[in-house]
């Protein structure tokens, strides 16, 4: 039984010299932890002597505090009779958000993945929108990710019997109802109280594979506990400076049935995301506590502190170690050149994700789709493509089933989709994710028929014209003076101005 | 003589258990038909016990109901003395539309085909505009169709005696006053009460060939009956799962003098047209009843239901059968690759239409004009181009006579024009279509003179520079920050602000 | 002495059966001429029995009426005592125009040629602006003319002694203070009461060569009479169906000292210029009377009637005849392909103008600058370039001295500039033209220094990078949904909203 | 001791026949100097008999007047008891500017270099903004400078140990904490009362090299005097027609410890900068007095007068002379072709700056980054690249550390950054410059890690895709009519309009 602590007592420990907080009804003494907190001490002190649950919730897994704080600092349960009711102030922003949620388009009017984003943009708290939607520097790569798909055109075949079309596939030996997996995204509770569980429940129901993020708001176990029997998960991994933490995390995941390990290799440091920085999102990526435990140079700001647990020394030399600690297939997530794809192949991993981290890391890096064409060419030149033991995945910018088909035609085994599912549950919860999956199904059926393929195996490189994929054209500066004197043509005019 | 049915009696059959409706003064018991209606039962029940003519009219051929409903459900003629007068409510939208029709620009101010579209956009009911103008997914292909023509530039020749220029031609053995035929479009009555007859009358008067659409609002016979003696028609065909229906339809057309059969091969399933879907156009493509008769999975929505009669299993293996049921030249409409063009040639058909269905099917498919260059190259490589027995047509995006001349210079025999004629009669009826034909004539005369050709035979590939036709350039994401700090140049300023 | 005719008598002849008009104080009986008038009878009948001078003036040379009307229809001089004073109504448009002229930027604030156009756009009567600025069809070529120059980039050389730079040249054996000549434009009086004389006076003063237009508002002799001794003119020629008229016109020009004959070969028929057509400019190009005299099919509208005197049968076979009637150098104006450039060379003329008629004829024809590169390549391949006996000129789209230098570097002898001078005098009369010439001088001096050339002879093809000149890129349709959800980056925000 | 002059006496010399002015408390007789003043006599006469300090200050080095005026015209010190207090009128613009300065974003919210420009644009006096931001002609090159960087894409490498990254380097033998130097810009006091000293102080503190501009507002010695011991300077040189002045200037600099001489070779004449000209900035570049001393053609305007001291005859033949007067490394600033790069190499200088003078000279000249690729290719073809004795620098358009890394990967030793530092101190003084340096550091660290390089030496050409660098694409004119009839897709609509 837990000790009962009186709310009045808690309230007295409200400063730097003695700082207690309440999270989920438990009382913790975080005085000595203040300077170690990756998000800085300031944000904790704001809740000194108070209930911090609401601020803690969206950006930490539930076990973050228990894992990181020594047992003796767990002071007990707050006495429910004494706790001063936290009267949550209903702000104008809350009211407005509530009104907007009520005004959302009915789910059946959501016709495509863009719609989810448009709704999420409106209903999300400003900081959540900024965190989810932001990318690095000038956000050129995030937009290029989308544009790249539109530089690839279809060469559809006709007069094939397409009465039956089948878009199911097998990904790393696991059945998937779609050639799409849910890619890892962080801090899901910023968008919805159930966070990543929305993904888990919808994915289970529809036979889609979810990749669990290291920085998820929900803890790994919460997610896996919410799964259906035999539901398939992959694990996304940020490698910790302390390899023991990483080892425990990976082996725990394997024990719980995760089927593949996706090691993020494009994030030795988190990118500068200015849209997010402008809003001073306190605790950016702060879900990382579970991985923390290093010295953090406190003077370099939140973003740097947060990413401090990620090991910038990670290198090819570490791959054998990963192979020694797990039997899961290992996939390197974040490859951007043919050179590194060959190194990965040589390192004996089971696959790669051609990805630029959704445009959130190195700006003006190329899109995964573009890299795909050079990677398959290089592997083919080596005589190791296509391969049954080395799979290529692509993520970034996918919004239509036609994008998926383009990537597959060019050699990808499946594509990862992140933000669209995040926006889907931010706007509509689990049902939004299900609707998104349904949209993929509808579009895949239509596009496969119109493209003249019955199964994904029938997709061929010659079904697309990707000759413009490497075309990076920035049009010349316009002639502003000429354009401001040129008078555009007008159409025939109606008689009345009342129109 | 038909039985007289009292209006009051009809009104009592106003629900799902007994549902009678009046169409064109006749009474029908559609109770058992409710669940078979491709447009769903809901829209019929709205008129249960009432006169449904006005809703029925624009999206069904007149004989749809008599063909589909067993004789015993034809209950007789409504007693004109008893029928409750349907007082048509004049809505604000009706008033507004009337006002707009009166304010239309006079026809002589219509200078080009764009003008028709601009007028139609304003005067058409919102749903009709959405149905006509919509295309699939992101509507990239519909716009590319237009842009492709503008990537082809003229190389005009001078100092040729162009005092006489002649733009008449022969299409599939039939004389045509223009190198343009009226391509098939559906549901003409949404735009004008006379529907496709506007096309028929104008085409007859000016020696232009009309392609009759399977999904026309007017029935095939209505259209042919409205023709002048010797007026030429082609027939567009959606192939029915029930080949007998198709056979009867084709053979009936041949008997009535139709000169060529254009089999649509790019629509095993209708595309998702979101502009249209957003307006929930009930009965989309519902003119298809005449072709109906299959089991329709009702739970998949209207669009899927509607297209259910179209056979997705249609394949190259079916071509011999078509050749066995008709002596008309057979043209495959919707070819998009050189590979399929060669298959078509080998299959012994008389021609192909390079088309993406006006952008309404597979989005990011290439334009017909672009495909034309690869198809002529492939046929030439085979040694079968130019050919007297195999013609190539192009449709999609044509708005100027100069577009027509570009397509012909690159090897097309003639081009199909659809929406512009549809918009012409939606805005101005038959006279609009005649004006559109006149505009083609004026532009052809001018452009042929300026290009230095006297007859269409003199058009040569070297008269155009099509080197950019395969250039699919999506410009890079712009540098928003830079562009928002850059201050554009200004022109010399006038002294007074009163301007 | 001329007969005196009473104003009251004139007023009685105010209808189709007897129609007299007054022009410049003279009375004419135009009853029988009504149906022959190229601009149609309607516009004349508007002035039946009245003074038509003001409408006649801007679009006819002064001698048009006396040349075209038989002597016996010249009824005499109107009696100044009887003529009813034409009280010119001062319209709101007149007042507004006057106000705008007063508000014009002072001439010294005009810094470039765009400024003239911007001022002219505001101060010109709407119809004049439409006539001057319009081009054919979608006005793509007129804009391409400008853009083509901006696809050519400089490769400037440094550390050359450029203390003295000289931009004078010799054009067809005639000295010119600029490598620019004033190209022919029509109907100058629409823009300024002195019409083309503004050009003549400024050109004479500054040693620039003027090309006299067949369709000038001022008569040929008026223009030549206004010249300084030894001032150089070229003549632009529309060839008449009646070759005798052309012969007289050419030989008269030669006798009066014109130094070269530029035969327009790209206008067998005038282009459709919709911006102009929308304003129903009565009498478009009506200056052509002096050339008139053919049967004109009245039912085809004004534009067609007007261009009727131009001979569409003009062909290469006519070149020997031109050589037989004049000793002036003959230049073919309006060549657009290497093929025709070679034919011109073979025909023994002295040069060609690579031109698309300012975008007013065949739309989507390429720019003269682009054609220049293929023409010099073809002539070089023939071994006849560079040549001392065959010069290449370019016109269309020139707005900067840098454009001139680009064309010269690529092989042009000089460039023609039309509209900018037209806008210059429309806005500021003769002084505007002088300022335009000064701007060319200033820019030439600066640009030659910065480019590292001291004389025009030093310009070399390798001083420009013209590798993009043939690049005709129409960017892909944008992804409207994506772009409308993407939130552009913002800059740091000021604290106060009062800015 | 200086003579005391009474303020009343000064006031009497207030016209062209006798003109005295006060500058920094001293009285000068400038009557005979009036016609020699490069900025014209008008601006001086405005202050005849008055205190001209405030107008003099921002555009002249403090010693300009003492250097240029003969000793006998230095009349003495104004008697402080007699001088009429100059009551500076506080204008509305002053008040507004003060208000804007107070409303500036706090410095910590400045996240990138664009932010400085955006703030400077608002807070700078209009004329200063125009002078700083303007470029020549149509300002195409200035924008191209930025765009060129965005046509180069990264090919980042992963799984390299990037725990330590180091962006320090050595430039011309001098240590630099950044691969960036502060490039020369003129007239710093227009932006901030301390002018270029802001740069000096920040550069010294952070180990960055400053290039001192010939046309700085602060005098050379003022700048050097403000330096830390061992702080490194380079010198930018406009070569004077009077080589003795240049010799004295260069040798003085060398004596004072300047480490390299950057001779500007792309400015035989200053470009026409219309944005600036429209504001009639009196005294443009007037800091040049110290270099003056030639006859200036007064009738050609201020800009020409100002640039008159710059010798347009400067040529390759002068290089040996420069080598004879200094032992400093000589760098030619403003090379734009491979040809001139080879000439520079052959001339034995120590390096070149590929630059178009920030777009302020020849418009439509290519960007330095683009030229870099052709220069390294040409040097490599000669077998002299890479070289330890010949360095290549690039300037123009750099706004991100990623730009710097691109230039270095392509072969530049370091890049020059001018305007961004100018805007930084215009908006925030020395602290702004420091923040700019900090931003470079943060971005370099992040980008090097994400690119997979630990030191600048590890940058390789294959780490960027520069294949589009020569792509100069001006997109085709758009189809305005088509685009104005096309109705863009809409997203799902919210129910309420209150959003």
C-alpha cells in the first residue's frame, strides 16, 4: 500500500529548494532531478507543489517518471480528501477548439488524406500543429517530398482483365493488408488524449502494421497491450549513448513479439525546426526521458538537451553489435544515397528505408523517391537486385495510393506513412485512422484497375515515367516590371455586375 | 389504350412498402425496383407517390424506365383531371440562374472556347458544373492535358501562296468539314433541356461528326432521329458485363447507320472525382440504366454502383468477338502507351484514341498529345507508320485550332473535343455549338495561313518543336522567407493617388 | 479655288441614300463608297451630314480619302460661316485622361522602358491601349518574346580597359548611333496627335534609323518631309494584291531616299487579337486605305476586311520581281525557321528579320532570339556565316540594352524595337522617344563596360550562356490541396501591430 | 590651437559665392570645392552657413573633408558659445522609426538570417533600405544568387561518428572560426550610427575575419583601431585612376597589419540600381571622397560622378604593379568565367572571388556558385586544382550554413557574406552581428552532423547533387484564360463559418 500524502503538504514544497509534484495522483520529490530534466527545470518549477499531470501527459510516456526517479523519491499517493481541486480554467482557446471540433466536417466527407491535414490544422492546439507540421530550415525538403511524386507519371496499360485486384502484401515476412505501414511519429498525445493507441486499434482492426516510435507519448507496453492477438508491430529506434538502455529496450520489444527493428540513422542531432521554435514548445520531444541518463549541457536549449540521449557517434561499426543483441530483421531508416545503400547491403542488414525524416532533418536533402531510383540502379549494377533478403522502403510525402503504386513500381517493397495518420487521429481519433486506411483501399483498387495491374507483383518500372525525378528546377526570377505592365487577357464579360 | 390512374391513388403509394411514381405522365410501381436502382433507393423514395419527371429527366434516357421495369409494373396514365398540380417552387437559385442567363454575354462576344466554359461555369447549376468539370484525384492530368499543347511550339513557314486554305478532311472514310469530331460526353440534360440534341443539330448543319455517348441523357434513337439525312455518327461504347446487351446496342447502332465504333478501354471502373463527390450528386452517371442488369453491391456507394455495368474484365481477348458482331471500323479509345498501341495494331482494329478520358480516370497519367509522339515513333520503328488502315486520334485539352494543328502535325488524323462543346450548349444551346464550330473555322483558316500550309496534308512534324513535350517539371519549393523579404521593383509613380 | 458648300446643305445628306461628310474642312460625297469602306459603312454613317475629322484622323493617312475617292465626289470646301460649330463634348473619360496626363511621372523619373509602358497603359484611351498592346490568341508568344531574353545569361569578362566604349554601328551600310532601329508600328495617332512624327524628329536628332510602316497614321511623305537632311529611313512593306500599287509605293520611297526595303512575310492574314476584338475597335488597321482597292467580303468582319489588301499569295516566286523594281537592299521581315533563312539567303536578299510580328500573328511561335541560334548554326553549316552581304536582325521583346547585347553576341547585326518607342511618344511625345534613346545609351555604356567589351565587334557568342534558349518549360499543374494545407514559414514578428 | 569662429559669422556665408559649413564642430570654407564635390554642389549648399554634420556623417569617413580640402580652408573651431543650437526637428518618420525599434522582435527570436533582413526592412530609413537592398536593372541576378543554392541538393552520408564536428578553417593563412568572412559593404552608418565598427567588434570577439570596404562609412583607421590585438582584416580595394592614392592606401593597410588585398574587378562603373535611383539618394556611395581627385563630368548625375574615381581602364596589365607595391596576397574579386579564372591563375595572384557584386553590377550575370563549377572544372583540366597556392571564394546569396557547405563541397575555400551582416547591425547593432555568427555556428554544427562530415576537409563534390546548377529555366507564359476558368479543388468544409 502506498503512503497517503496530504495535498496541503505537497503545496508547501513549491520551490527550487524543495520541489514536489503530483502526477497521476502520485507525489514525487523532484528537487534533485530539476537540473537533470531534459526539458529544463523551469517547466517543472511551474508546477512545484501542484498537480503536473496535464502538462506531463502528452509529452511523456506514463512510466517516464517512475523509471527515472529513484524509488525513495516516490513519496506516495496524494490524499484524495485533501487535494485541492485543480479547477481547470477553461480558456478562450479551449472554447474555440471545442467549437471547432463540433464544426468539423463529418467523417464521411473526408475524401482524401489532405482533408485530415486541413482539419487537424484547424482543430489542433497551435503548438501541436507546429510540432507535427514543422520541418527543418526553409522546409524545402518536406515540400520536395510531395512534389517528387508528381514528377513521376503513369504509363497505364489497358484491356487487362482487372475484375479482381488485390493490394495485400508481405512486409519482412509479415502479412499486411496494404503496401503501406504506419511510420513512427512522436508525441501523439499532443493531438489526441489516446495518442498512439488510436493507431494501434485501427491498425489491428484492418491488418496494417504499426511502427512503434521511441518517442511515442504512450509507452511501448501500453501500445503492445492494446493490440489484438497476432497484430504486427515494428520498432523504431533512436540509439542511446548508453547502449545498455538500448539493449534492454530492443530485447524487451523482441520478447513482446515485435517483428522488425528500424534503426534511425539520419538523426545524430535533431534538425532545427523553426516553425516549432517560434512557438517555444516547451518539452519538445521530451518523451525521450526513458532513454535519458547522460550529462546534458543545459545551456544549449531544449531541443539540444532533448536529443542529447541520441548517440551521434553511432556508426557502421555498431551494426554487428545490433545483430548480436536481436534476431529481429534490422532495417536502417534514413538512407539517402546509393553509396550508403551498398554499405547497408554489405553490412548484412535486412533492408533500408530511403527517408529524409519527413523533411525534419537536413534541408535540401533529396526525397526518398528520388533516391530510390539511384539505389535500385546501384544494387542492380552489383547484381543484387531484386533481392529476397534485402528490402527497400520509402517514406515521406505520400498522400495518395497512386504515390504508393509509383514507389512500388520503382522498386520499393512498401511505403511508410506518418503524418497523415497522425493528422487523422488528431482530427477524428481511431475512426479517422480507419477512414484513412479505407481511403487507401479505395484508391488502390481504383488505381490498380486503371493502371492495369491485378496484384502488386505486376507493377513494373516501365509503368511509370520517372525521367523527371532528378529534375530540380528552380525557375528564374521573374521580370517583375514586365509582369506588372502586362495586362492579362480577360474573358467575355457578363452584362450585369450583380453576379 | 392505357389505363387511367387517379392522382389521389398514386399519392397513397408513398413509401417503401408500396412505392409508385409518375414519369412523363405515366404511373409506375417501382416498389420491387427500389433496391435495384443504381442510384440507390433513397432518391426514388423522395418522389414516392409523386411526379418524379423533373428529377428523372436529366440523368436518364426516356426509355430507361420502360426498358428496366417489367410490363406489369407500368400501371397506366395518370388521370390528368385528378393529378395534383405540381407547383414547382421557384427557388432563389432558380431566380439567380435566370438572372444570370439574361446577363450572359451576347453570343457574338464569345471569341474563343474558353469563353463558353467561363459562361457555363456561372450559369450551370452547381452540381452540373461539378459533374462536367471534375476530374480524378488531384486533377493534375486534366490540367496537364491543356499544358501539353503549350509545350509544343510552332516553326511556321513563310512565303507560300496561302490564298486558299482548306481544313476539311476524311475521318474513317467519312467526310468532315473539320479535323475535329465531337467526342462523347455524358448527361447532357444537366446542362440544357435538349441535351445532346444540341450537338446533333449543330453538327448536322456544319458537317461535323458527332460521337454518341453510351451515357448520353438523350437516347440513342432520339439522337439519330434528330439527324439530317447522311449525317455521320460514331458510337462510343462502355462494354456491358452482359455481352448480349452490348451486342444488341452495337448492332442496332450499325443498322441505324453509325459509321464507327469507339470502344472505351480506359474505364474498367470510374475514377474518383472529388469535386463531384463533394456535391453528392445523386445519380451520377445514372443514365447507365439502359445498360444495367447486374448485381450491384449496394454498400459501396453511388459511383461504384453506377459503373457496375461496365465490365472490368474486358481484355484483348474480347476484340475478335467485337469484330464478329459488327462491320463498323473499331477504334480503341483510351490508349496511353506505345506498347498498347502496338497491341491494338496487332489486334487488327482500325485505330486508337490516345486519351486519358479528359483527366477523369487515372490521375497523373500523361496527355494524349505526349503519348502521340511515342506511339508514332513505335509504329514507325515497326514500319507501319504512316498507315492507311490504322488511324490515330487524340483528345483532351484542345481549346484552340492551333492545338488541332499541332496534334495533326505530330501524326494525329483528327482530334476529339468534348467539354468545350458541352459548355457551348450549356450556355447557349445549339447556337453555342455552331459558334464553337465557327471559331474553329476562323482559327484554322488564320493559323494554317500563318503556318504556311494550304491543306492538312501539308502539316509536317518539323513544323512544330515538340522537344519539350516529355518535360514534366515541377518547380522546386520556393524559398518563402527569402521571397517575403525581397521587395519587388516598382514602376515610376503617378503624382496623384486619384487614379 | 474650291467650291464653298453650306453646312446646312451637308447636314441634309445624312443617310445611306445620300451621305456627305466633312474631313479637314472639305466636303465629300461618300454615298457610293459606303459599301467599299474597309471599316464598314456603319462607322461612316455615324458621321453622315457631319464633320468626321476627329474619327478619321488617327486611323487614316491624310491623303487616304482624296486618293480613294473619285475627283467628282470632292464637293468643295465647307463654308466656314455656315458650318455648325462642332461643340466637342468633353466626356468624363476626356477629363479623366487630362487629369492623368497631368499626374504623369516627370520624364526624368522614367528610368527604363517598362516605365513608358506603365504610363501609356494608364493615359492611353482604352481602345488605343488595346490595339497597341494586344497580341494573338492566348498572347503566349508576346510574353515568350520577353522571357527568351531572360533565359540567356551573361558571361562577363573583367580587367579589360573599358575607359572608352562605343556602341555605334552601321546597319545595311547606314550609320546608326545605336545597334537598335525603330521598327514599324501602325496607327501612331491613336497614341499622340503627331503620331509617327514623334519618332521621326527624335530619331533624326539622335542619329537613329526609323522604319516607316505601311500602316502608319501619318502618310509616308509627311514623315519624310519631317526628317533632317541625310536622316536615314527604312521602309516596311505589306505587299498589295495589286502589285502596281506596291511598285509605285516602293519606287516612290526609293526616290525619296529610303535606304532599305523590309518586306513583311509573316502576315498573309492579320492575327486574331482578342484583347482588341473585345473592345470592338472600329477601323482596326484602317490606315490601309491607301493600299486598298480589292473586293472585300464584307460579311467577314472588320479585321478580315482590313487585311484584305495584303496579298496572301505572296511567295518566294515574287522575290525576283522585287529585285527588279528597286535597288534598295531587300530584307525579309518575319522569318521563323532556319529552313526559310536558307531560302532567303539563296533568294539573294540582303537580310532577314527573325520576328514573330510582336506576338500579333501566330501564337506559340518561338521568339526571334531563339530562332537566331538555329539560323546562325544553319548558315554556319552552309559556310556562309558570318557574311558581309547577308544580315540578320531580330525584333520582339527587347526592353533593356542587355537584351540588345545578347542578340548581338548571338549573331544579330541590330535589333528592332517597336512598342517601347510607341509607348514613349504616347506618354510623352517626342521627348519620350528621346528619353528612350538616352536610356538605351546609358544602359549600353554600363553593360558594355561590365561585360568587358569596348565596341560591338568585341561581342562573342561565348559571352552569353544561351544553353536554355530552347527550353520551353511549362511547369506541372500544382497540387492545390497540398499547397492549401501547407503553412508557409513566417518571419520573426514585431511586437506591435501598429506598424 | 584652433581659431575660434563665431556661429553668426558662419551663418553669413550661406550661398554659392561664399559657402562655409560646420562639420564636427569645425568650420570649413567649401566655396571653391562646391563644383568638385562628387555628390554635386546642391547638397552642400543646403547646409551653407549651417552645421552639416548629420548629413555628412553617414556617407563620409570622418577624414574625408580634412583630406580633400586644402589646409587654408580649415577656418577653425566654431565658438560653442555663439553657435546657434541646431534644434533637430523630430519628424513623424523619426517617431515612427523609434516606435518600430521598440517593437522589434527580441534578439533571441531571430532564428535565421532572413529575420535580420525582415527587421531591417522595417526599421531602416527608406533610403538606407533602398541603398542596401537594391541591385541592378531588373534585379534578376540578385535573386538568382539565392536560387542557385537551392538548385543544389545534398547527398548526406549516415552512420559516421559525428560526435565531434569542427567548422573552423584557415583562410589565406589566417585562422577563422567560420568558413565565412564578412564581405565588404558600403556606407554602414546609413544603417547604424556605429557603422562598420559593429562588424569589427563582433568579428574580433568571435574570431571571424572582416573585409574592410573602400567605401565604408568609418575610416580605415577607425576600424583597425577598434580591433582586438591579432584580429584579422582583409582589404577590399576600388582602384583609383590616380594610382598613387591607391598605392598609399594599400601600403598603409599593409603596415597596419591587413592580411590580404581583394581587388574589385567587376566595377569599372557602378551599376544602375533603380530601386535606389527612384529614391534619389543624394550622395550615393559618396564615401568615396578619400579616393577622389579626378575631373568629374558633372552633367552625368550623381552615380556616375561618384564612381568616377574608380578606374575603368584597370586591366590585367596592372597586376604586376600591384604585386610590386604589396606583399599581401592578392585576390581578384568579381571573376565570372572560367576564362578569367585561368587568366588570374596565370597572373600569379593568390586567389579569386567568384562574385557578381551582390547583383549590383551586370544583371543576368550568373551566380558565383554556378561559376564555381565551371572554374574548378577548368582548373582541374589544367591540372592545377586543387591548389595550395590559389584559393577560390564565392559570395552572393548565402543565407544558411547549408549554403556554405554546398559551396565548400563544390570547391570554395570560404564564402563571403555581406548584406546579412549589414542587416544584422542595422537592426540590432553589434549584438545582431554576434547573433548572426552564432546562427552560422548552430547551423554548421547541425548540418555537418546531418551531412556526415566532421571537418570541412571531409566535404566532397559527391555530397551534393549540383546537376541542376546550370539550369536556367524561365517557365512558359501561363494560359491566363484557362487558368481563370479552372476551378481549384477545395478541401472538406467546416460546418461553421465562425472559424
